[in-house]
């Protein structure tokens, strides 16, 4: 990474645009190759400045993206993540059907808070 940094000003790194540009061209060629083979790409952009651009790019090209906090185990422990997604979908269904109204006030508040957190991660 050091070779791609031109310098540092007030603790902010300035990229060497010539080297970075040539590497981005290589990346573009690889992504084009993957897309032509029908493979999927996962775009990850959790920095505020890049979120919207990457989300738009991923949606336009039909690929996946993560713009909020990275979920630990998303790639390495998908069995657990899959169970969490199933729980999230159950909570959403419970809200839509009114099943959450049958719970006590405390249970409902706890599940709604959990649903809110899962919505940020999975929606």
C-alpha cells in the first residue's frame, strides 16, 4: 500500500494517482471479465464518502454490496449468518401480521430493538 501513497498532509494520506489509476484499470478489466462469465462481485464500501457511489454501481450492475458495518463471519461463517437472516425475516413477518402485539411490552421492545439492528445489517 505504501507505494501507492504520494505523501501525507496533516495525517491525511494523498494517493499517487498515476499508480492508483493503472491499478484501477487492471481492476476494471478483471471485473469486466468476471461479469462476462456471469460471476457475482461483492462491493464493500463502509466509508461515508463511498457508500452511495458503490451502492449505485452495484445496483446498476446487479451485484451485491455492503455499505453499513461489515457483519463478522459474513463470508467465513455463513451458516450462522443464514440463521440470523431467518430470524430477521421472521421478525419482519411478525410485525406485518401483528404477532408482535401479542407479546408483553418488554418482549416487544426488546424484539423491535433487535429488529432495528438486524434491519441495518440485512436489509
